[in-house]
C-alpha cells in the first residue's frame, strides 16, 4: 500500500478484513505520526469504503430536557449543576413528528431523539410511539435515552428504531474523573443490549475533557476492539457550557481534534465517523480538515440538543464550497 515512508505505525487493515485487536501501542503510534502522514493514511482508508465527497446528515432533537440525575461534568442537562437551561418535560408526539417532517424536508436522512434520562422510565411508551411515527415518515430513526435493559432495547427495535446512541465519552481510566453516577462498564452493557436486540450502534466520545492523548487512544481502541465496530462513531468537541464543572477546561489544539477523527477512521474503516458537537467553534478550514481526515457524517440544524449548531445556510455554503453533497442527494 502506498503509504508515506515516514510512517512508523502499522498499515491499516485491508478493506476486506476489519481488525478488532488493536494494541494500545499501535493506536498511540498512529496519534504520534506526522500530521500529513496520518491524514494521508486516513484519507486512503476512507476512499476504500466511502465516497469522499458525500456526508450523511442527521438531525437532533431534545425530547426531554434537563434535570438529569447523572453528573456528567460536561453536560448542561445534568441536574447537579446550575446551567441557564429551560427544563422541559417529555415532548408531545405530534410536536416531535412535525420537527421530523421539517428535518426530512431540509435533507436529513436520520432523526435522533435525545432524552436527559438515566434510562427510560415513565414516558417510555410515548417514546416508542414517537419512534414508530418518525419511522413511518421514511426517516432513519435514532434515540439516546441512557441506560437500557435488554427488554427495552427489544421494544425499541420492535417500534422501528434503527440506531441507539450511547457514547463511552472517554477512556476507561479517565471516565471516573468525568462521571461518578455510573461506570464505564454500565455503558458497555447497554451497548451490548442494543446490539443484541438488532439495533445499529452509535457510540463515540468527547475531545476536551482534560484527557491526555493516551486517553483518546484508549477510547478509540475500546470502540475498535468491540466485537463489531459501532456503525456510527460521533466525535464531539467539548462545548464549554457555563455552570458545568468543565466550563473552563483547557482548549484543545484543533490539530489534535483532527488527529482523533483520523485515527477513528483508520481503526474503523467502515463506520460513519461523525463530526458532532462543537462545530460552532470551528473554522470552515478546520471542518474541511475533519472531512479530509475521514469524517463523513454531521448534525445539521440550528440546535444540537440544547446548544447552538451552525445554521443550515452556513452548512449548505460550506458543503457547496467543498464540492460535497449530502448522502442520498442526486449525483449531479
Ligand atoms: N442522556 C443520554 C446519555 O448520556 O447517553 C443521552 C443524551 S447525552 C446529552 C448524549 C451525548 O452528548 C453525551 O454522551 C455526550 O457525549 C454528548 N454531550 C453532552 N454534552 C456535551 C457537551 N457540552 N459538549 C460535547 N458533547 C456533549
Ligand atoms: C453525540 O455524540 N452528540 C450529540 C448526540 N450524540 C446525542 C449530542 C451533543 C450534545 C451537545 C450539547 C447539547 O446540545 O446539549
Ligand atoms: Fe444526563 Fe446524558 Fe447529560 Fe449525562 S450526558 S447528564 S446522562 S443528559
């Protein structure tokens, strides 16, 4: 394979054979590559599986906002911190379906419903009806509702859910510095339940939680060494929300964020790598480098769950200037 001679890291797996046995040293060696070598390798892998000029578009909606019992230090929706956030009970089904229709009309192919829950409780039946309704509109469905039992995962699948989002967020070692109300193993268990119920898995993490490069390597190693790679891997840049314990977290070097995308692409060649939260604080040039590093999915729409996202006009302009098209749009 024509990789740069300066590369010291191992060659990526050929497209036919996905690897699930990455060692920590191998992943760290990828992070240590010269930037250009890493991006070249990531773009080469990317082109073996994907059209490099297409991007999958998802739309997010917060169906239940705030007062979450978990203490995730990055999250504006945790009930443990005082953030300036209007709390909202579970939305009405009709309102969610109206948003889904609008998302479809604006070019989204997947509609992701997020709830600030430790896990589904009261209201779960209503969420199942939302999933049925969104699916009936012809959109791919995704939900992120916290911890699931095996039975809840099966109910979601039966209602027509395609994807379940459940992030591991950081390395197993750094996890307890960020969240104390659940464990890393709890997260892995829910991912297993989702997978066993036949759901596609969306799982990734956040860059900027005060983690070291080795933590980023361990996070990606954990995802890549799952029995099956997550189908979608969202890589979020921390949005520093006032009132959260991480509001003054140290800024991330943009090149280190791009490196994280590139390593995710190399380790998980067939997964969609999503350039997720934090685009509002990124330059167009930084986002372009993320696409070059192998990101091929993004959230579009004015809002993520509670935080701002670039406007649809900005995104249309960015994709147009880069000659990129949403997945599903006509070729010409
Ligand atoms: N409560 C559910 C859970 O934690 O799985 C679903 C909603 S939660 C907000 C979904 C994901 O959003 C988190 O796992 C985290 O990765 C991401 N997230 C939350 N706050 C963020 C922030 N300030 N910056 C970047 N990503 C964030
Ligand atoms: C993911 O990895 N990022 C999205 C989605 N999955 C659910 C959420 C980002 C949330 C950013 C903070 C907010 O809007 O509240
Ligand atoms: Fe709750 Fe999810 Fe926010 Fe954690 S990330 S506080 S679980 S909404």
